[in-house]
C-alpha cells in the first residue's frame, strides 16, 4: 500500500481503520492477571533489604576488627 513514501487519502483512511481495529482488540491486563505474574512484591523487596542490611552490618564488623 505504501509506495515510495506516498499514501493516497483512501489508503490512509484504510490504514487508520485497520490500526484502530487492531488497537481496540487489545485489552489491558487486569490487576488479578498482574498479581499472578512473578513480580517481586513490596514485602519481598523489604525482606531482601533487611537481609542486605544484616549482611552489611556483619561485613562492617569484620572490617572494623
């Protein structure tokens, strides 16, 4: 449809219609679907930060001896 960078008005309208149809067929993910994905939760990050703080404290103790 696109030849040498030129599109007729009718072809542009057809492209717009096709893109609109495709875009309207995309449904955003729901919160329930996102919750099922293996992302780290706030509690997971907080637990990791606590472990890192404990390791850093032990490292500081070892280095200060």
